[in-house]
C-alpha cells in the first residue's frame, strides 16, 4: 500500500489526464520510474467526484500507460493566465504502469473515469 494510505479507502475510479507530447516521454516515464516522489496535476474548478485514494490515469500518445494514486487535492488555486479557479491534484509517485498500454484517446482537460480499462 502506498505511503500515507494505511487508513484510506483506495478505489479504481479517478480521472484521466493527457501528458502533452511537448512534455515528452521523459515526463511520462518519471511518473513510474521512481525518479520523483510526487507529481502535481491541475484541474479546472473544484472536483465534485474526486478524492484522495482515487487515481490519475495517464494517457500519452493516445494510449493509457498507467495510474498514479492521488495523495491530496488542494482547492483554491488560481490559473496564472486566466485567473480562473483550479485545484491542484498531488499524486504519490511512482505509479503503476501497465505492461502493455491500452488504446485510450487523449484529450484536453480532465475527465472522470471508472478504471474499466485497467488490467494490471
């Protein structure tokens, strides 16, 4: 069990986030190889169905590569360019990487996801 999750419920649900091609495969790899201990994702507004113990499912190149456990969500941040409210989603890395990525169309923003394609 990931650190800090001894008494928390862990689910299969969460959100999908697309790692931009401009960030490169190095960014994707860093989520799963142990080179970083935490990663911050952003989400517009305040999530209504997301909580610590859910997952961020990482998409890169129209493939679902893995999932990273959400450690905490901090609401009240502001987008630096638009001034709109957003939440910061901190994940506990390294995440779990699929042995073989699953086709999953990339997208902008955040989408809720039930983990139905996950096969560890």
